[in-house]
C-alpha cells in the first residue's frame, strides 16, 4: 500500500517499482525514491518511592490503557533527553536515566521503541500532557489489562511491549531489583 501519492520534489504521481530489492514508491520523472523509516519513540520505566509510574494513555495507540510514559524523540534531542522530557510532561517528575532496557521493532509499524529504566529525583507525580491519569504501582501489583480485541498491528505490538517492559514489576521486590539492575 502506497503512503505517498505524489513526488515531494516534482509533484509527479509516484509508482511502485523495484528499488534495492524491494517494491518502493518512486518517481518516474526525477528518480525520487520514498524510503519509509521508523520514528524513534522512548518509554520511561520510572521508579518513584519504590513504585512503578504508569499513566493512562489519552491518545492512540492504546488509549485508555496503562503504560509507562513516553513519546516521540524530537529533532535536536538525544534519546535520553527525550526520556527526561516525556517523563516531565506526562508525570510531573524529574528523572535520572539509568540505562536502556531494550529496543523493540515490528515489521509494518513505523515506530522503533527504546525503553529506558529511570528513577525520580524530584517533582510530584501528577498526570499531565496526554496522560489521563497516573498511578504508582507496587511490585506485584501491575494492573491486569486485556489485549486489544480489535485495532491495528501497532495496538497489538505496543500492548506486547508494555507487557514486556513492565514484567519485572509483576513479581515481588527481590526479583524486580535483580531484573532492573541487569
């Protein structure tokens, strides 16, 4: 399925043609090729007062679900800067980034999620920006959420990412500490 219809350079209608071994949108007039790249998204797995910080998402994907705060990386900021900014905007907390938990990708989804461990160093937890609510979750008390019944590929993939990055908090305190250090 084509995402672009016209060449951004000369406005000629794009066609699908083989480029570098794949069907890609390309311009027959000026040889422009549309290379679709995933956008980097960060998640902040924040510990605050021995609790995991989760927000209730107001926006798609997964509006209404509990998830770690996060969002798109903006031009001119590092991944870590984006984690700090998103945490501040969505939770009111100032954080220190402790390390990368993992990188998550899915064919057909135009996002790359980079999840980071962090801990609060200031501020008061409050829902902000596009967070509908905020909760502080004790180890072993992560809210159970049903997988999305409908929705797009991104909904199902993002649900799995949330489950994976919050998994250490689904166990007791000792198991979580071991996983969070790793």
